[in-house]
């Protein structure tokens, strides 16, 4: 298996672990958070998604410089 496939699998695995922490530790809080997100406007979700993507690209760029 190539290094890039390994990195992709590691990244997806880490993402799944991080996504599962809050529902595992506090399902009631997670349910409330998802309910609040469902009530947000499309624009608010678009802006939030954009900010998260930009932050992710910045982190990936910084990580790339250390590899």
C-alpha cells in the first residue's frame, strides 16, 4: 500500500474517532447540538462550512510543510 493511501486511511480514521467522541461521551448534549444546527439558516450553515474548510486547508498546508 502506498504512503498516500496510508495517510488517507489514517486521516479518515482520525476523523471518525474525533466525530464519535461527543456522541459517545455525552449523547444528550450531541442530540441538542444537532437539533440546534437543524434550526440554523442555510446561510449560517454555508458560512460555518466555509470557515471550517478554510481552517482545514490551513492546517493541511501547515502539516504539509512538516512532512
